């Protein structure tokens, strides 16, 4: 199912406690119309022409039997290991373009 509305996107690069391993975490909220819908972020294939911008596809997955109609905001997250400063921004295709914030331990 296609996603119509989303909000509160953040992209944060953080380190482990000793500062040697870096992780990029992207979070946001997606409006879903069924109680059994879950939003999902996946890396886009192909990855795009600019290696400093991570492209992510946003979709929803329906689980279980038919769910009741109930529009709500559902959280979504994506995380991957990165090298320091690998990405400057994240493009959630058709939804948002977010600059990566760096939080170092």
C-alpha cells in the first residue's frame, strides 16, 4: 500500500560508548489506515548517484487477517552500520529529505 502522510523525520549518526562503531538511525511516523498495517523503511535499490545521500523506500506491510479501519500514526525506524560521516543526508523517497545529525559519545 502506498503511504500518503508522514512526519517527524530524524536521521542521527551515533557512536558506541568508546566511539569506534558508528550507526545511522532514521526515525519517523507514518499515517496508516488499518490496525494491522506496519510501516517499513528499506534501502533503495539501486542506491542512487550521490554516495553521500542514503535513499530509503517507505512502504507498509499488512500482517495477519483483515484489520479494522483505524487511521493512526505508527512509528518507523531504519538502522545500519556506517563509517564516520558516510552520509550527509537521507532521502525518504517521496516523503522527506533529512540532514544527518551527528551525536558522538
